[in-house]
C-alpha cells in the first residue's frame, strides 16, 4: 500500500492509536495460547464462569508436543498465564506464547 508506512521513519498506520492504548493501559484484549485438555475448534467461545470472554482463533493437535493447542483473543484479566477457562465445555489453561515443550524429570 503506497503511503501506508514511511520507510525512512519507521512509522506505520495506527501507530499513535496503539501507543495511546499501551500508555494508558487501555488494551482490553490480547492474543494468548491455550492448552485445552481435549481438541477445540476455531471460532469457539472462551468462557469463564459462564460468561464469554473471548474466542478461539485457531486450534490444532501438536504432534511435537503431543497435545491440543489453541490461540485465542481474550479479554483481561482472564488473559494472564495460568487463568482457567473453558472452550465449548472443555477445560483449558491460558499459557505464555510461544508454546514451549517443557520436559519433566
């Protein structure tokens, strides 16, 4: 897109809006990782206590991690690592990105 960014300034469209949201702590939703106990589907609602707090954007079963994984956009304060949520009745925990395989001894 011509004019969408200035190559010599490092500027981009929406930069000021994003900076204001971050400065004044107005970012209300973020992309998080989910580790559900069973596979879930993209588009599924993420809930806490029966209230919808977000939606799954993509999901898969990782062959490398041998576990179902998902990405979701979730409202705060439910977007913090360790938060317990449900996705279509399936229990899940919010995890930091990127997904990391941690071996247990």
